[in-house]
C-alpha cells in the first residue's frame, strides 16, 4: 500500500500537466435535473474540480477534497476567477474523520476506494443523492487504471451502496456496437432514504 505522501506526489505530478478543470462527470451533467435547488455538496477526490464548479454554479454550498495541493490550488484560482465560493481542503480522504448526515449531494468521479463506501453513505443526509462514476474491468478502450483494485467488477457499483435507493444506473460493458454508448465506466445516481 502506497503512503499518503507517495499518492500525493503522483497526483501532484498529473495535475501539474493540466491547466484547466475537467468537465463535470456524465453522471452529474446528464442527471443534474435531480439536484436539489440548495444544500451542501461534496466533490470527493475532486482533482481539478469540474464537478465542484458545476455544483457551485447551480447554487450549492460546495466542499471539494483532494490529496493534491496542486489540484486544490488550481481549483481555487479558477473558482476565484469565476467568482465562485468553494470550501477547499487538501485531505487524504482515506484517513480523515467523516461526519455523518452532512451532505445533500456527494459526487465521486473516477476514484475508487471501496473502504470508503460506508462512510460516503453515512455522510449523506436523509434524501441526499450520490452521483458516482468510475472505470470498470469490462472496458472497450485502454483508458483509466489497469490495476483491478481500481476497476469495478460487473454490477459492483450497485453492491457497494446497498443501503441507497438506485435512481439511475448505467454500465454497458462490451456488448453491441462498442463504438457507441456509454463505455468503460459505470455510473450510479442513488438516494439515501433512511
């Protein structure tokens, strides 16, 4: 298992090579109509913050956490330039203490740490929404991680959040015309109802 410092250095290096935030995840942009009009949101392992910026523009009180200070500093500059307020933290999300019932929305994009799933569920308020999208093992393209520890098995994303009500789920794998559709990832929108 890599140390927090090693992981941070890896992500700092990757984020130094990019100069603009990513677009929001498809799970979020295609299902934005499900978002509350107000409330608190978390962009977990936010990277350069495409999801955080999208949520802030929609009027949510957004926290964004990432292990990389390079990413957080870049996101801070973009947010200030756009006159958006974000609650930014350099944080090792695997080591931090999580508050229960804190967020109305949590977005996780292209990050998989299975040991956090229960903490993520607990951090949602009743009625809160989880938007989750990450890479699967059944990929048609050589993108994303290669290590199976960071790739979802078939339908695994559904099993990782058993206490949440599924609103939207998509995982197309390698069937049919692989040049079309939503490939290489699974996406989930789910709600905490108790």
